[in-house]
C-alpha cells in the first residue's frame, strides 16, 4: 500500500515538474464523494481548465470537524482519477451532514526560468528570474450547521460570519479573511465553482475592508468556491526563495 502510494506520488511529481505553467498559483480545494455513511474527502489541485495531479505526500494534515469532535483523515490517502484528473481521496468516514473538512498542503519551492517554472530553489538556480515558496489551505462544508465559524489557525484562512449554507441566491455572504490570526485588509476574494472556466477579466472579485471583511453575492445554487491569495516578500527563507505565497479556499454545495 505504502509502496503503491509512493510510486503514484512520484509519478505525479514528474508530471508537475514537467509542467510549464505557474504551478504555485494554483488552488487546492476540497469536494466530497460517496454517501454520508462512507463519505470521502477529495483534494483537488489546479484550476478548472488546468489540473496537474494532486500529490498525497504534499498533504500536511487533513481533519474532519463535527459535533463528535475532530477526526484525522491523513491515514489511507489514495491517488485516483476524477474523470481525466488525478486527485487524492481520503478513506471513508461517517459524515452527519454537518462537517467541516480542512487540509494543509505544502506546495514547495518554485523557480522561474526562461523555460518556465520548476520545482526547485534558489540554491539550485541562483540566477533564476524569480522564486517562491507556496503553501495552501482549504476548507469544505458538507452541510448546514457545520462548524463554519471555527478558526483553525491556518496562516491564511477564510472564516464565514454566518452559515454559508443558509445564504440564498440573491443574498450576500459576509466573511472575514485572517492572515496569521489578524484581519487581512485589501485582500481580493475570487468567487467561482471550481468547475467552470472563466476568462480572467470576468472573474468576480471582492475586496476585504479594514476589518478583513468582504461581502460576496451568492449568484446561484450549486457548488460555491471562494479563493484568496496573499504573498509576502522577502520570504522567511530568503536563501531559497524571494517570496512566500499563501492560498486559501472555501468550498460548499448550496442546495438547489
């Protein structure tokens, strides 16, 4: 089992290292699969039109929070296909329909060269055009009444100010963005569904105010994905990268 997972992860890493896009700018988001009695969290990576493989060994931790407490889902991760995409699934767990799932994902170091981005550091390429370290955080809600207001202490975190599953189309979801526990001022939250390709100019964006709060109009029922990026320069590891890039997402399925 361990050997099979390691081989699959190594194959995924080869695919990623060969990819020439801005890998560090991709999102990690969680969706769910299976019945409530055998729910599985699905960890997705990329954008709707560009989905490099999710790598199981980059997942730092993944937890399910419910009325029963906190359950780690890190054991038994498997790489599988979701259509044509490589994703990572957790082992089945009991979902009461009111669960918060959260993951931390270390996307590692990236350098930019004349040939594109590579999964390396300034140590290997001191003349790189650019360099960064990338870490990603994701949350998902399986239903109304989940602990949506729980602050997990992720370095970058989206915290709703009301239950997102009760905010109907035509209404606005208020939320706060925290960076290292403090309100992030002037952050841009992107609204999408994780499935639909949208031209860059047409992506809906909403800016956080002096309290780190933004109001996001809910356009329709179905999957809802909120995304925010935040970068810090110089990096905490300046010998290896110029910038630290943080990414956070929140996903849920608004009933039709």
